[in-house]
C-alpha cells in the first residue's frame, strides 16, 4: 500500500514519524508545506521540509521542534559579532543543509530533487516532497501591515493581530510530478492531512488548484486529524489566529475549513461532543502526541479508520 500525508512543520511531523514507523519501509510519502520558505542571509530556507527531514531521520532537536539535536551555534555567534541579522537562528549543522540546498538551487536544480537526495543521505526510507517546486509564499496581513511568514512568526513572535492571510504564487503553482504518480497509484490507501495549522500550513496546498483537484478527485479517502485538543492548539499560534479571524475555537471549525475535501475527521476525545456536528465520518481518540508510542498509536488508528471507508 501507499500513504500520502500532507504536513506543515512540528505538529505534522509528529504524526508523520508515527506513520513512518507503523508502515512498511517505502510506503509513506510526505508532501510538505513550502509557504513558510524564505530567503535569509543569502540562503534558501525551507523550515517545514527540514523539520520533516530531521524528524524522520531522528536528528531533530526535541526541545525546539525545529533544527538539529546536538547543535552548535558558532556561525550564529559570529554573525551577531559582525552586526548581522541574528533573529532567525541557524545552527552549524543546519547551516550545512542550507548552503548545500542554496548552491544546488542556484545551479538550477529543483527543490524536490534536492530534498529527495537529502532524505537519502539522511537514511530516510519515506519520500519527502515539497508541495510544489514553484514559489508559494504565505503572507500574514496584520494590524502592522503585511508580513512574510517568518517575519510574523519568528521576528514578531506572532504578536501582530492577524486580519487575513494570502498565499502569493499558489494560484499558478504546479504539483511535483511524483505526487501526481502517488495520487494515481492504485495502491494508495489513504491521504492524511496531518494535525498542522489549517490556515498557516495546509491552506498553501489548498490554495493551489492542482492540489485541491487532486484531493477532491482522489479515490483514496482523505482523512484530516484535528490539531486542537479541548479547543486549543497543542503548540503554536493556531488558537490566537482563530480568535483574531473571529472563528469559533473548536475542531468543528477545522472540519468546516476542510469541507468538500475530507471524507473522515479525527478529533480528540476532549471534543467528542462535537462529533455529531462534523459533516463527515469521525474517529474520536487521544490525539496528543508526546511519546513515540502516542505517535504510533495515533498513526495506526488513522490507518484503521481509513480502512473503514472500503
Ligand atoms: N523558529 C523560531 O522560533 N526561531 C528561530 O530562530 C528559528 C530558526 C529556524 C531555522 C531553521 C528552520 O528550519 C526553522 C527555524 N525556526 C525557527 C522554525 C520555523 O521557522 C517555524 O517553526 C516554522 O516555519 C513553522 O512551521
Ligand atoms: Ca475525495
């Protein structure tokens, strides 16, 4: 069988690593949000791709959720000494990935090919694929003006009030060909929308007509896992943003956001009472993923739930 997962960074990577563990080697493809990508210090930065690579290779920094474990920061310290921009922190190991990726992009290679090679060099047996090789940029429209994602998220620590979001380039962005192949593979069992922030991490996919069509027309069931527990985001600014966009903070809002796309919805037991108002089949379980066992159990339950669509 084959499983296709759509993921943003940290939250999505947790379920992806669970899926990778419970599936036989080579059966997982993770399509990764690139709306958070930007250029900084002359480098091409793809935070969610790197979070997936490091997490699936078991090299991720467990405290931060981004960057590498056992990292050193000599490069950053010298940038600071030189009066350079140090608000976005690149560790020494992480820096090597950025230099090599930037060199290859500048030589005309595609992000998907570079990412596949990095995955291989990290010993990852799953496929890690950017949602597109074309530039898509998530822009956050705030009370302080329009900010690109990393300036909103890291430099301004999500403090500005969000008034809207825009996904520059999404309307014209194309699918990476391998994703079309995975979607058309008769062995595809399910498409999983990981518990990432719908507005920040999944909307960039859905704003691409090619992705929307792929999801709507897929023969395999599309299952979304809610990122909320008890109406609150486990990590990150989802709750704050939902409030600022005047959205009711519950998984029912998340399910409504995915209406027309999903066939099934997984929500946390703390929100079991919402199941009747979700417009598609639901599976209620513990969605909080702290341990490796949590991630694997949730992954197994998602696959079993997908199996029930026959
Ligand atoms: N997040 C931060 O909050 N501060 C940082 O300095 C930072 C650096 C960084 C470097 C490389 C990378 O791949 C990710 C990094 N992140 C940092 C995380 C990242 O920007 C966000 O968590 C994601 O974009 C959200 O999914
Ligand atoms: Ca469908």
